[in-house]
């Protein structure tokens, strides 16, 4: 009896993603040989860490079929909170948890009013994000905070290395590993997916869907603080615009990963974020103005949303079936 070799499910999409990475890397290397240098790859991993952390929490929100547009404002408020406490001379073990509490509190507020009081997620998170961004100005009237940053030890988070890799990148991989195990190897992760795929069935199966929706927003609020913390460690200052640029790369990473790997997941987000970071870094090396690179990221986000929409995929499938020759259709039926 002959044995047929079949690839595991999803392998084709993963191989296609690897091919796309190779093509992108080759194109940038031909245009700028420094792209594959050790120094530039180290910069890619550092930049990927902040975008990847913001996208990780957003993944939970997208899995439960919601949107969070507040985490850029949340990141600004948390950054100024951390910077203000550092300027007062507080140690990092007080300043950083205070910022995390801010992120968790805003995420919990979003989650409660959206899941328990049925507020619309887009309108609610736009409002809370705007309020949080406004509160960021309270600490210093909009001025940059830099006092005590050099002596606080926060810069070590950017400079530290583990086995030659930046500490921020190692932290990113560790957190993604924990998130992957939680989402794909525990019943709690299955409950998140059930909440997003069919909340009514999940509810009658005993899943507290409102609680899981709220926890998704809390996770998004916390991880955006982790992301802005890395930005603070790199810049050495706290500004009211810190974290404002996290929104588009995070959404693009989530939806691009979903489009490439076929399902919203932790690993899909990591893959999408890596590709987005490669593109942004390559554009920067080539000296392309930021508004062009932002336009490309926005286009990728739009494409990811389009391919993520099941209704559109079904529509395109129907068109493809309609355009197929009759002989092909007969062969498939037989």
C-alpha cells in the first residue's frame, strides 16, 4: 500500500508567508545592502518589540470580534504617568506598575461598558482614548518630561542584551509564548474564541462571554503600556505623543497576520508584526518619507480587513465559481 505525504494543516499558508518574507528581504537588500546587516536586524527586533506588544493585546480584542481604538491614547497617558513618577524620584518598581494600573483601568472601563452595558465598541474606545490622551497633558501641561530618566535605570531596558538580542525582543518572545500557550492549550483560550465565534452558543455552554470580552480589553490596555514602556526606554523622555504611532502598525500586524495565516491567533499576529516592521525599517533605510510608509501600512491594513471579512471572501469565491468553465465544474462534482 502506498503512503501519500500530506502537509499539516496551515503549512501551505506558513510556507507562503516565509516566501513573502524572503521576497521582501531580497528586494530591500538589493535596494540597500545594509538591510541585512547585524546592526539593522538588531534595530528591527527592537522596533518589532513595541509594535508586537501593542498588537498582542489587540489580538484578544479582535478574537472576541470587537475593536479597540483607545490604546494609543491609553499609551500616552500611561507614558506620562510613568514619566511623572520618575521625575518625582520614585523607583521603577513603583512607576512601572502605576502605568500598568492606568492601562488596566482604562481597559476594564472599556470592557465593562461595552460588554455589560452594550455600548458600541468603536465609539466608546474613541471617546476613552481621547479622554486618556487629554489627561496626559495634566502632568506637565504638555511639556516633555526628562528629569531623572538617566539615573532611574529605565534606559537599561533598551540597552540590555540577552544572548546577543535586546532584552525587549526577548521579553516580546517570552510574552508571546505565554499567550500562545494560554490561547491554544487551555480551555480559557478556547473560551475567548468561542465568545467571538458564537457568543450565544458560548453563553449557553457555560462561558461567561461578557467577562471574557472585558478581559480582552484589559489585556489590550496592559500590553499597550508594555509597548510604550519600551518606547520610553529608547527615547529617554516622556512626551504626550508617546505611543500615538502604535495604532496603525498594531492593527496592520493583526489583520495582515490573519489574512496570511487564515485565522486570528497569537502566532499570526507575530508573523504580521514581523512583516510590517520589516517594511517600515526598509522604507526608513531607503529614506522614504514617513507619510509614504504610513500610507503603505494603511493600505496593508485595508487589505487585511478585506481578506478578514468572511462575507467578502464568500463573495469572491462565488465569483470565482461563476467564472470557472463548465467542464471544471463537472469534474469537481464528479
